[in-house]
């Protein structure tokens, strides 16, 4: 198991088994059990299960086609079939299916600077080129991927071509199961893409506190960004109601720590006023080094 960075993303393709874990502020770790080689694989030495069809290659895709026996039913959502394929994969050391759910870090960059950010230390300026995202969607469809998430790394909506990226995902027909964002840039045009029919299931807004003052202190950004986020959420929900859509669901995320727990009531009132679908409370972990 090893971490996957944005520069590795071109290597996610058919056959990779993804495992996703979330931590504190929903900055995700993305790990893969099997990452395809960076060079064209030598099929003569590739481990193949006895029942597996020979891998095929095309000039446009140097990687072996997914040998997943479930693949003929791409889009099949049978939990039993998925479970069997995963279990056989664990046993054989080969990923037979998927990735069923793919999480993409579109950008390493972020427009704010939360003190608790777990990826700040590796913050860069990289982002996935739009063309690569489009290719990735095609590969995911071919692999039978069921849904896509956008998170980071950095702030997904801070990608230089956010609108094109979201349109490309929408056009692919792959459901955007979740986008986790600080929502500073969740403006009308972006919201209208996400409000498209069957485009996006849920948006987690990393607001983290119920007032502008602690927001500015936690997120290390001007307090006016709190009002921006609140306004963006308010407008998105109003538009969702106008369209009579049930999605995207909107969740406010609150990262509880000693500096903001007193604003939980304000967060609750704000959430009721905005009519969001839920508040997600996360806690900063505590480690007593003296007890070690
Ligand atoms: S919003 Fe940006 S700085 Fe804050 S936790 Fe997310 S990636 Fe890190």
C-alpha cells in the first residue's frame, strides 16, 4: 500500500483497486492496492489468474484491459458480485474489478490556508490537466466505475478549469457522488453545473465554524470569505428548491476544537436558516505524548 499523488493519477486505470479513508477535515488519503506500471507492461511476466482472459492493449491505452469478469455488466451494482471480485482479488493479489469508486484530487492548490490542513506541508501548484481528466473519465467508464468524488490535496474548485472539469464529469455520465470544498468559489455558474440533473449527489462544505471571526482565525483567510461561503450555500439551496431537485445534498462540516466549540449553537442556527441537509461534526484528535 502506498499513497497516490496527483502525479500518479494518470496511472489510475482499469485494474486499480482503490481504498479511501477520510481524516479530520475530510482531506482524504487515497491508496491503491495495485498501481499499474508506468511503463508499458510486459504481458509475458504479468501475473495472471488461471481464469483470466489475456490482456489486450491498444495504442491509445497502453494498459491491459480490465479482466474483471463483472466487467461485462459495467455499471452493475450487485454488492455480492463486487464483494466476490474483491475477495478473489485479495486472495490472488490481483484487482479483478473496478475501481468502482474513484476519488480525484484535481488540484494541489488551495485558496485558503486552514491551520489544521493535513496536506499543507506538501502543497504545490500542480493540477490535473483537463485533457487528463477527460481521459480519466473515459477510462473509468471502461473500467465500470460507478461514481467519482472530488476532494484534495487542495481545493477542487480552485482548479484553473473548474467549470470545464465539472462539465466533463457531467458529460461522462459518471455520477459525481461527492465534492468536498471550502465553497469560497462555489459561485452561480459552478452551482448551476452541479445542480444539473443527476450530476452531483452531495456537496460537503468545509465551513468548520459558525461565525466569521473564528472562521478567519481557523481558515487563515479574510472573514469576508465566511460570508461568501454562506451566501454561496444560500443561493445554491434556493436554486435547488426552485428546480425542485433533491440533489445535491448540502452538508456543512464543522471541525470541533477548543477555539470554536462555543459556536456550535451558532452553526446549528445557521444550518437551520440555510436549510442544509445536515451538519457533520468532526473532531481534532488529541494525543497525550507524555503518556507514551
Ligand atoms: S480548504 Fe484548503 S487549506 Fe483548508 S483543509 Fe481544505 S485543502 Fe487544506
